[in-house]
C-alpha cells in the first residue's frame, strides 16, 4: 500500500501535468491517483462532494496527499476542507518537477513524501540567465 494522490486544479491543469509525468515514467503511475478539475460552472457543494469521494477512493489507509495549483483559490480551499478527513496533507503550487519527485519516491510514508514533493517543486524553479560576457 502507498499514499494516495488527489490533484485538484483549475480547469485541466492537473490532468495535463499528470499525463505528462506518467509519460515520463513510461506510461505508468506508481500511486493511486484521482484528479478533480474545477470549472466555474460547477457548484461549490458539488465540487466538495466530488473531492470527498475522490479522496476516499485513493486512500488505501496510508493517507492522501492533495496537490493544488494556487494557494487561496477554490481548488486549494476545497483541499483544505479535506484535511479533517483522516490523514490528509495539502501541498499548493503544483508543478511538473513536484509530480516527478512524487513518482520517484512513491514508496515513502505521507509526511516524507510530501516533503520530497515540496522540495522537488521548489528545486524545479530555476531562473536561467545568459552567461556573463
């Protein structure tokens, strides 16, 4: 059993990042994962119910890591509401390096996995400058 992964993002951002990370790993995803795409035409109560259901679906007993794209926005706010649903951690600012790190360390427990993901996301942000003349 491993940690479950729930991705909650605006539009199809989460699905696209997940598809790309899965391709990088030869078409396999080492974690139980679900994606909730937040669209403005879907009512908040419906989104909340879907988030709870998807969280339960990916939880094998080792907890769930919820990734969102933007702190303070609807996806992150929905994720925060899930924190009372058993062992659930929320990490915002989702990016591709974060997902790749998650896939590389999929066997770690929830706390350690979330730390690896956070570090991968931060380390993946690099300002590329031209070399000095």
